[in-house]
C-alpha cells in the first residue's frame, strides 16, 4: 500500500524548445496540505497542462512510478507542440487519488494520466465524472465512463497472446507448467481461459516446486506445446528436464535482457513475447525516443516504454483523433482500442544461443485477439 504523505505536491515541467540529448526538466514545487484541494489561487496559477498522477515518492512503488514519468517526459521533450506537464506525486492511491485528480483539474489540467496501481485506478474510476481525457495506467474491469481510458502492462494479456500464437501454429493440445507463485497462477488462469475459448485442449497441468520428478512422464506428444507460466529463474531450472521436441512458450517474464547471456543460454529455444523497446532497436518508434539518462532495471525500462506510449495516446485523446491513428505502432507493442481499454500486442521472439531474436510467429489479427478483460458497452 502506498504511504500517505503529509503534503500533496504539484510540480511543473517546462519543456525545452529543441530536442535535447536528454530531457531538460525544471520543477516548481507548490506544497498543498494532504487530503485538501486548494483553490488555484492558493496553489499555482491555473494553466493548461497535462497532469501526471504518479506516486514517485512512494517507498514501495516510487521507482516504478518514476520510470513511467521519465518515459512520458522523454516523449514530450521531442514534441515542440506539447503542453507543459505537472507531476502530482504526493498522495495515497488507495485513499486520496480523487483529491489529487480534483486538484489537477482545479489547476487547469486538460488531460490526466495515472494513477499507476490497480487500487488507485479503482478509486479513481469510482468518481464517475471525468471532464477531461483521463488515461489510467492499469487495467480494471469497470463500466467505462466517458473520458476514462485504461492502458497498462497486464501480464495476463501476454498469456492470452501466447495462447493465440500457439493456436495459429496449428497446435491443439497444451501442457501448462506453473509454480505456487501468485503471478504464475495468474498466467496459468489467463492462458487456460484463452486456450479453452479457442477450442484447445489442456493435456496436463504440472506444478513445479523444486521436484524435477514431476516431469518424468512428459514425453514427445504430437500436436502439443508447453506453456511455462513462470519467470526466468524458475524457467531456467525447468528447461533442462523438458524434451526438446515439444515447442516451449512463455511470456516476457522469462526475459531479463540480452545482457544476461548466461541466464538466457539456459532458456534456449523458448519462444516468448516482449516489447519492441527491448527487442527491436531498429523499430521506427524505438529509434525516435531517447533512453533513460541512467540505465534502468528491465522491469522499469518496460515502464519507461509504457510512459512513452502513454504520452502518445494522451496526444491522440487531446486531439480527439484516436480511431484514425490506430493501430499505433508503439514502443511497448502494437496498440489497439477495445472499448475503453488500450491493448498492447507484443513482439514474438525466441532464445538462440543465449540471446533473444525475433521469431517467425504469425502476426496476431485483432479480430482473433479478444480482450484481456470483458468489454462492456
């Protein structure tokens, strides 16, 4: 849970006139008592701006929120027409995200991006009144409200995409290998739901808890793929016990970057999906935007990429020109709008000799790729 801070802080970003090698940032902090919405006169002079509701000072989630902030600012820094950006960073997403949102509106926000956590998005969605385009950075199953949109990195969506890729390969049976970890169970559930919905058959479900004998009776079976619902550490322990004759699939949780050659070598032949930001240096959008000034851990680098695409989507929402510009070839994936949720389709890859390289998996057709969460009219 995010900590409840003693004050709420609005910070103003002044964008440079020319594209910098690294974004130049100037902040003008204005203290506001916690939980209290001040009038614009007592805070900062009202001005048209984009508000970022990101708890960058949270002890638990601050690094993640700051990675999104950096990516958003990096994208804004090369857009000469972009509005100024104010970061509202001192609030508890569970308790007073609504207060921060109202403060942003009172200060002249014409678009709001955030919050980041699922609980924060649920709290914001409870407002039911969104006078400006609002792009929350997590995905929840909520009745869509006018001007409220969802965009995030739901790992369940990747499991669903893997199920579609396997089905398009012409395979009809799947073996799922998971662990007791909550994330592993989420991946397993999402994959099963998508796989069953596509007419596939679950041949076996195997839970691995450091006992390799559970794999003794897994043999080559025609028309079958294996889905590893686990992260890199678990997958590298499991990989040596699996037959090389069955295709292996996983999500981005198995990829720790191409610098991790030793870890990746143990994952050879596993097919997975991840962002163009991490897999395609020659991708047009990837080449456009600057990297973080200080290299980020891979999970935060993914959030940085999410921040870049969040800026691009915000610009489309402000221009009321979303449908004419989708799918968006984003740095976090190909982005489509389904209902009020922006969904990412990630890039297929495979481990070869300790490095990830692009795979020949067929492109996912949007008509064949359902929502990560049920759409509501």
